[in-house]
């Protein structure tokens, strides 16, 4: 059973962080929310495994 | 104090509102009332098996019991099929239901009257988002029956009534209504009203097939889970002069319906079934007004299309599931079947079809007990198996309902994200949920299944050749077995069946405990049997789950409802005996009565 990885896996953390913020730059609040929803689905599909995804959801809850 | 407006909203919440039906309507048959002798004599009748409710589930059970040679009485408070003046109702019949109807002898009529389809397309806005072809999917491809046939519900009910009349054994009593229920002297006791007077009846086995407003739930204080929503639809059965393809078309967001959902299906008699999603909590009286319906149809099919409205009705739904499929009423047992056991959201054809499967599941078990072959504990498996199916179907359909009627805010945002991605990328199409089409639910917790089998699956109605070369199918073997367990044996090559096993199978067959048949792939195989069939392509083995090619010797035990109870490579007495033991309600740790 795969547990969520909690140590750093970023190949370029600052680069990603900047890109994520930049992606929202020209968006309204409504457009940002819609963008985030699409991004979540795209990224979730990269993981795929239902159990792993469920654990990630639990992690995000707090 | 009741307010008229809130009354009609409440009706929409709890029922399918047929009160506002319009259009020329269907002409439904009217049957003669049946007045039992007890009305005149005052005697209390006793029945071994009493079925309350003459809908899909009740009629399928009565027909199955009749075919198995078991007497039963079915009471219906009405004298017609469907509901007077009402609609097409459940129109998509699954392969499994069609296989059951084939076993009962009404499939040819359904095939002649109904519309076969296997392609479904889902649209959002102007774009097609998703499509499927059920013919291409493996779990449908081995059966003699197609993936789906669309036909109005009352046709299937009418065919069942006529088949029951042919078979005898089952007595349908039209215009017999249950007015009260009690447990007296440990027996389920019914007060019944007919047009000619009242009578009382008791029964050992009661089947509640009364539908989504079962009075038994209150009478027996049944615990259940229910969920209501504000999703509202308007159904229109129409004929028009254009001919769309015979496919299931669903729009998540239809530009011609205020960006709400639309379903489009063809049924018998060239009548189309169009379902329009309405605004949440919409007023049923307004949405089903003829002028508004015509406006919607004109937007969808063009103003020049000539439209004939056959029936219109508003629709609301809820989901519900009893916690136990069987209740005790003194020493009597009450079985919940069809909508009285569970109500599902209407997406994916999991309503009527599940009721039909409930009936097919119980029939052979009741027959076994009543005919003295099986212990009453066998009946407990109806709960183990059909409750799992009910819970699964409620869960799956509620997920669809949530996709089609998302809550405002985040749920709607995720749906928009899904649709946007699905238009461009395959991965997101798996999330688009306009109904997960019903399948024969497998059983994972059944006490009747061999422990080595993780799942008991329904074996498709596979075609083969009889020894004389004519065409046959699994249903004919099941009809021959008439409720008994059916054992398929494979023994290719020079090997004969092992001696002890052969003797045991011969003895059990002679005693009328099983039916067994040898399945041969090559006609020149050395070993032959009186009861043998030819399956050159090995499709029966495939349907029984022997996926990695057939071992030299193998067996499978199939129940009367087509479900696989046990199988194995190598034919061994102890394995077969254990499997048969289980199917007769005998097991080491007997399941307690619920």
C-alpha cells in the first residue's frame, strides 16, 4: 500500500512555485478557482491509485 | 395545517409524479377481477407463498416459480400493468434481464417489439465528450442476448402476465388490495379487499413487491437509509417524423434545455423517450404543461419537426435501501424485492432490472425449500447477495445523480473542470458520469459460493451445439435442470472422467439432485456421455471464468439463476459435494436468521 511521499521530491521547487503563482496572475478569482480544479484533476490522474489519492485527501484536510 | 402548494412539492419528493400526465396516452390491458371463494365463505386462506404487487419484480417471481412447478398467489390492487394512464417508466432492459426473460419464455416477444442498442454518446454543449459501444466490452459478448433492449415497461409486464397464464401454477388476483397486516398466531396475516367483498389470508413466505411506497416498511418497522434531492425532470414520450440514430444520447449540458441535462432513447412503436432535466425543485404542474413541452422539443429537434406527444410526466427521485432484505413476521418470512427493497436514482438502468434480478435470485431458493430439497437457511442468502447488489446500485447511481445535479459552488466547479478536460483528454472522460450502465451484480459475500471463488458471477447465456448439431444455449440447460444445480464437466483428450466422481454424479442425477452435462470442444474426443453438448470455441469455459485456457479436466456448478457457485480444474468428489451442500443451505457455520 503506497503512502503519500512527505519528503521533498521537487526537481526545482522555486521554479514550480513561481510558475504556479504566475499561472494565476491574469485570472479573476472565479477563473483561478476553475483553473485549480482542472489542475487537481490533471495531477490526481498522475497518481491514479485510489488508496493513495484518498490518503492525500486526508492529508489536505488538516 | 397543509398548504396545497407544499402538498404537490412533497408528492414530487417522495414519488414519481404521474398526476400531471397528458397526451394521447397508451392503451393498457384491463384484466378481470379475481374474487376468491373466501370472500363468500368467510374462511381464512393459507398460502405457502404470497406475492404482494404485480410489477416487474412480483411478476418475474411468479413466472419463475410457476416454471419451477411451485404454486403461488400474486395480489395486485389494480387490474392492469403499468399504472393506469401512465408512462413508459423503466425502458432499458439489461442483458441479464433479457437472459432471465429468455429463460421464462418471453424474450422472443421482447426482441420483436423492442429496440436493441449498444452505442451511447454523451454531449456537453455542442461537443461529444464521451462514447461507448457495449458490444465491444467482454462481459457482454458471449451471450445470446444483446447488451440492451429498450421497450416500454408495460410490454414486459404484459408478456409476463400472459406467460403466467400459460404456465398455470401461479394465480394472479387482480383488484385484491391489502388493507391491513398483522402477525396472528405467529403467522403473517392479511386483510384483503376486492370489488365483491373482503377476506383474510395468511402466508409462510411473503414477498413485498409493492414498489417504492411499500406499506410493509411501516407495518414491520423496517430500518432503512433514505436520501432525497431537489433534482427534477420532465419525461416526454413522443413520435416524430425524423429518425435519429438508435443510440442512447445524453447531454450533460444541452444548449436547447437551458444548459441542463437531456436523455434521448428510442423505445417500441417508434416512440422516443426524451427526459429533460428541470431547475431544482421545479413545479411539476408547470414543467409538464403541453406548450412548454412542445417548446422544448422544437428547440431540440427543430420547429419544422412534426411532433406527436404520447405521454408527458414530471419526475423526481430519491434513493433508499433497507438494512435487511428479509424480515420476520412471527414464523413467516417477508422478503423485500424490487423498489420496496431499494430505490435508486434513475441513471444507468439499475431500477427495474435489479428487481427482476432479485426475483430470479429468490425463485430457485424458494422452490428448493418448498419442494423439500433445501433447508430454510438457504433463503438467508437472498439477503447476503441481493443486499450487496442493492447497496452497490444505490451507491453507483447516487454518484451519477451527484454529477448531474451537483451542488452549487465547488461541486459544479469540479464538474465544469471535468467536462472541459474531457473534451480534449481521454483521462478525464472516465470521470464524466451520465450513468454507469447496469450489469449482473457479482456476489462477494455469499455463503453459497465456494471460498476459493472471490466473486460469484452470472454466467452469460452462451450458445453451443447439442449432440445432434442443432443450436442450444445455457438457458435451455437451466430450464432442463428446473431449479436443480447444473454441473458442467470438461474432459478433453483421451482421459475419461475419474471413476468415483462419475459414479457419484450418476447417482446424484438419478436421485434428481443435480443435472450434469459433458461439454466437449472436439467432436472426436474419446470420452462421451449421454448428456453432452459441443462448444467448439470454448465459450462456456470462458463465460465460467476459465480465462487462461481450459485445464484437461474441469467442472463448474451453476445455479438456476445462472450464477457460478463453484468451479475447479480436476474433478473431485469432495469439492463437488461441498458445493452442493452449500447450495442446499447446509454449511458448517449456518447464517443466522436476520
